[in-house]
């Protein structure tokens, strides 16, 4: 079980470098009408602070949980308590990822999805740039890397919970009777 949890932690870290957010737009040339399609993507680390925190919490939870197995023989009581702490850490990471996703304005929200006629926007931001913590249109712009991470983090939390329950059942003292 701990190997699976460790593998999910590594998989989550690798997933954090995949596209979590993307912008795509089409430009029509004045006069000729020729259209060009453009796409810009960002990883969890470049999209939002919330997603970066969520990945860190998930990876720390996996590493910590696996490390508990190494010291289980020396400090069994402490190890059991730490497993619950790392389960809570992983669950918090999953919640942070979800809340960060929900915080991205919807396409239907005012200012949620707009077009700018200017090449350069205030502050040196160019059209099509992804500005960290200023994302929009979650329904169309959140990329597959985020959804994969939610699946990984859910599996991570469920495996930790399953392992804790199995360990508690093994160590339960049968009642005389």
C-alpha cells in the first residue's frame, strides 16, 4: 500500500508540470482575413498559488505517509498519529485544489471571458499571456493536467484512508465474549 501511495506522490509531482491552464485564441489578419490559432499553457506552478500549494500538500502527504512506514516499528503510536496527520494534509491539498478551481471566474461571470483589441495590456502583459492568480473562464481554460491531478489526489487520500482503516482493524483487540 505504501508503494502505491509513494507512486501517486511521484505521479502528482510529475503531473504538476503538465498543462493545468490554457488560453487559446484566433487572430484574423486585417485585409486578408487569414486566421491563425494560438495556444498558451501553464503548469500548476505558473497558474495559481492555490494549485502550487495543493501540489505541495499532496506530495508532502505522500512522502510523510511513506516515511511513517519506515519508523513504524520504533514508534508505533507516533506513526499511527502521523498517518492521520498526513491523511489530513492530503485531504487539505485536494480541497485547496478544488476551491482554487472554483475561485476562477466562470465564462458567464462578468469579466470572466473577454477579448482585448490591444496588443499590449497594462503592466507589460501581452495579449494571450497567462497571469498567475488572475485566471478566467474555468469551464474552457482549465486543462487536463488539473483534472488528472484531482483524480491522483483523490486516489491518494482514499488509499491513505484505506490503509489507516486496515491497520486499525489489524491492531484491534478482540473483545472477550
